[in-house]
């Protein structure tokens, strides 16, 4: 298990660093860089930090617009520590028990309990002692996978593809663990109950793949959910970027909100170029020795780096499915059995993935996530009311054949009927829908908030790198670069970008 890094020693030479975007990756980079003594300026076009992890407040209801599932709190804690502060002074986290409530088409339910012993007891009670023993063995395998994968393949920078096998021992360990086999097949080694197979493999969707397609190496996401636990912050997920921004400011970073970067400024000579700063939309120039770009990588090259040819890994990129999200504030409170996170699995499984990933159409029998943040924090809605975050996976704009000008209302109405039928409060006070065209307008390539899919050749050293070798001092952070998608990975990406800057500072 990795140990969160302690406070950093001040950098021997202070760099002037501009961070473009105050998403979680940019904020993590700012915390590490400012904490190390660099002169950090963060430029964010919105009027608040968060990026994809933002928030909307309407009629007394607070909606988180991005991720809703928070795992690996020690990575968050390490980010605050890098800025020289304690997370507990800025952000309060509480474990969710259950992490999820899984609802199946046959009417049965399973709770993903917090802690291995509690989950083992849940499985024994609902599925039998054989499945409980399978869970015990499954956890041992996940733990072994995590111990190898996290330090050797995720928490590191890559300079060339063959770094994947340097050193060789971790690669051999992954092979012995069967990490390059298929995820669903591996999960079926431990469970025969189809409900458990779904509960412990659906996380592949976070990586942009169906469980039958995803490599078993991505069971690390299952480990983060099912073994290490899911948490919620007071104030909702939107409280996380606000707290990180405050921590970065405490470490000396300067923030400019409501200002848009027009392009990154750099020299391109006969040899390697060099970053000079950024130009703002109003014409102002901010000089810098290094620039960390937190914009979605494909659009960063298009809009901020027009003189650079887009890397081959992006020109041939395969994107994750997208999501239709229905944010709704309702009168009334849910029944006692409703959890903070609730998964409603459709009767169809393989055909549903085929619909959105191959056929480019909406799932005919969708599996839906319903998050009720007011279950944990009632202050996110007026008294006697609730907030619902309802997510249906849908095709992205590259592979999809969905006309959202027509199907947007249909998607909303279907979710309304499903939510009402499942027993959630349905007296709508305020609502807001987000479809792939909205994600695209927010600057997300292919209209997906989940970036590039984690196929083998879009993972590790094959994923678009966080440094462009053509321009010295140009670095990237966020879900489209290493290590990938999800709050834990994006926090790591911020630290990896900061490490790039530290190496640059040693060379200057």
C-alpha cells in the first residue's frame, strides 16, 4: 500500500508557473507546486474552482455537476499536506455505509457495505457462504493487484513506451496476477451469483469499457470502491475543489477567476521550443517558466496550442461513452432504505453495453445511477426536499447516432418514470439536464466527461503524455493524460505534473 508523501522540501530554484484551469488536476498541481515554493498563478475562466467538479445552486438546491463518487481519501489528504496544511482544517469527509445500494431487475437488493467484514457478512446473508469465501479470495487478489499497480504503474511519469517494463519485476507480478486477462472473466473466478459479478465489475464503465472488454488490471477501481470504501464531503463534492483552492492559496498560489487563457505562448526554433507564458483573452501576458494545462487535452491542442501538431495518440483516440445526467430538486424525502448512491441494474447486461458502445444508441434497458446527496447532507436542499443526481450511460458524439435535439426530452421523461417507479420523490421543483452536446460545449472532446477510454494502447505509457517534448516547460494534467479517469487518478495527475516542473527547475 502506498504511503502518502510528506511535506516537500522547498525547491532549490523557484519557477514561475501558470496553471491553466482550476479543475481537480490543476488544483492538485497548484497545491504541490506552491507547497514546494514555486510562484504559482492559476487562471480559471469560470467564477469558481472545480472544472468538471463544479456546482450549480438553484432555488436553494445545490447540485454537483461532475463526479459524485469519492474514493481514496488519503490521496486528497496528501494533496493538502503538500500545500503544508491539514485536510481536516479545510474539508470534512465521512465514509458511506453502504457505499452503494444495488437494485436488481428481479427485485432483490444488495448493499455494498463499508469494510470487508461487513461486506462479507452481507454476502453470506444474501448470497450464501460459498460466495462469501469467494469475496474473501477476491479481496486478497485485489489487494495484491493494488500493491503492485499503484506505485509501479499509476503513480509515475513515463518518458517512453518501454518504461512500462522498467523495472521488469512489477510487470511480471502483474502477469502472474492475471491482470492482462479480461475483468469480467476474472471476477467470475470468485463469484457464481450474477448479482455479485455485476456489482464488482460495473466499475469498468468508469474506465470507458464494458466489463467483458476491460482488462483485469482495472479491477483497481473496484478495489477503491469495494475494499477501501466510498466517502462523502460535507457540502457535497463541490466542496472539494473549493477546499483545495483555499489550501493552494494558503501555500502562496494566486488565483484569477473569470479570466480565459487565449493561448500558451512559446518559442519554436529549429530545435526544442520553450514556454514563455500565456496570453489571456483580454490581451494580457502572464510570463512563466512552466505552464500546466488542465483543459481537456484534445481541445487544449486545438485552442491553446494551434502551432503544434496534435500527437498521434490523440488523432486516433477512442473515447469513453458519455452520460445523460438529470439533476433534479424534488419535494419530499426518500424512504429509509435508499442510500446515498443507488445503482439500478437493468435486466439486460451485455446487450446494453453493445447498444451504447457498438451500435451508438441509448440502452433499451438502462442501468442507472441515482445519487441522493441530501441523504448525507440535508443542507443541500430546502427543508423537506431532496436532491437527485440521475445518470444514464449513453453513446459519445463520435460513435453515437443519437439526435439529442429530439431524444433529450425523451431521455428525461424515461428517467422521470423510472425514478418515480423506483419510489423516489418525484414532485419536481427544479431540474437541469446535461447531454453529450452540453459536455462538448463545456470543452470535453467527443461530448464525454470520461475522456479517453482505457484500452491497453490508451493506458500507461501509451496514454497521451503529460509533457510535450517539443516545448520545454509545457505540461498537462487531467483525465485525458496519465494516469487517467476518476478523482483519485486526476489528483495523481496533478502531482505527476508538479514532478515534471520540479525536474525542469533543476535544469534551469
